[in-house]
C-alpha cells in the first residue's frame, strides 16, 4: 500500500488538472447512509421501495409520502454529517491549484462545506429547495421542521418547495453532463473514489478519459478494477490522509 500511495503522491505532484470523481463511499465515510439501502423495518414505515418514492411521478402523486421519506431518510442523517479527511484534503488541493473539478454523485453539499468551489453535482443537491414558481427557497432545516408537504404559501403561490435533485424519470442536466465530459477529456489525472468502475455514472465517464493515470480508490473489489492504472483497495479517507499538498511550484 505504501508504494501505491507514493505513486499517487507523485502523480498528484505532477498534475495541475485533476478530476476527482466522488462516489457514494466518500459520503458514507462521513456517516451519510445510502438512502437506497432498506433496513429490516423499512416496509413497516414505507409502502414503496426507495426507487419508486424517488421518482418524479411519485413526487407529483404522493407528495406527503415523498416528503416523509425525504426528511427521514435523506435530510435527517445530514444533520450530524461533517466533511471528512477526503473533503478537506480536496479543498486544500483545490487551493493549491491542483483541481480541475470534483465531480460528485453525492447530493449532501459536503464538498462545498469543506471549502471546495469547483464542484459539479451530477444529481443536484438537497441543500437547495426552491419554489419552482417564484424566487423563494427553503433551507434544509425549514423542510425538516415542516410537518407535511411544504407548500409555498406566500402570495397564494401554492407550489411545492421542490428539492433540486435528480429523481427517477428526470433527464440528467445537459449542461452539467457536457461540463463533466469536457473535464474528463481535459484532465491530466483521474481519481475515482468510493465507487466502482462498473457502477453508473462512473462507468459512463471513464472511457472519455483517454490518458494514463487513472486511479481507483475503493474498499470493495470488482471485476473491472484492473482497468485502472492504480488501484488502492482501501477507504478513501485512509488514502487521502496520507497525501501531502506541497507548496505550489512557481517557476523563476
Ligand atoms: Zn412560490
């Protein structure tokens, strides 16, 4: 492992346009659970599986049940979640001019909380809950404290404050996808963390990155891991905690 971390360190030192793909595993290490995982008592509380509830048609037809799930399974776990070593190290790398983009499939805003600015959220963010019909917005806390469906009740608006997240049945945002693809093509180091090369959307992006230096950091092993030039079979934080961000090299 030490040898592999030394290689990763060298590649990071040599790079100035890193794309870091932040998968679910990165958030999991901050205690953000995967909302798709159903515990034993899941069906005592919900009549439908997560994929059904998190769809656009369900949101429109059964907003009460949608918001019960959204509050309890997605927002409430975030109250105690804080950025971890990976989030913080990426913010430091960005400040040192190393990061081209953090492309994340997570919706929890933890990269921004750590201080990263170059974040591309493939599936949106639960931090944003705007009214679709007017300019008003609700914070996570306001949505959490609301007992039921958060209707926009000012000036007789009547629309529902709607999480700015991807729901099943939505198309992914074209501008976001175009930016992500452009970043992939122009990166000089690709680090994929907390997901596998088999899972969408990482799988769809990887082939756009045509260079060497594709790094995979993941606790689980998968059949496609050998496609990476460097595979670190470990927790993402464990790896990132050992990376040093040196002084920015200035030519004189
Ligand atoms: Zn409104």
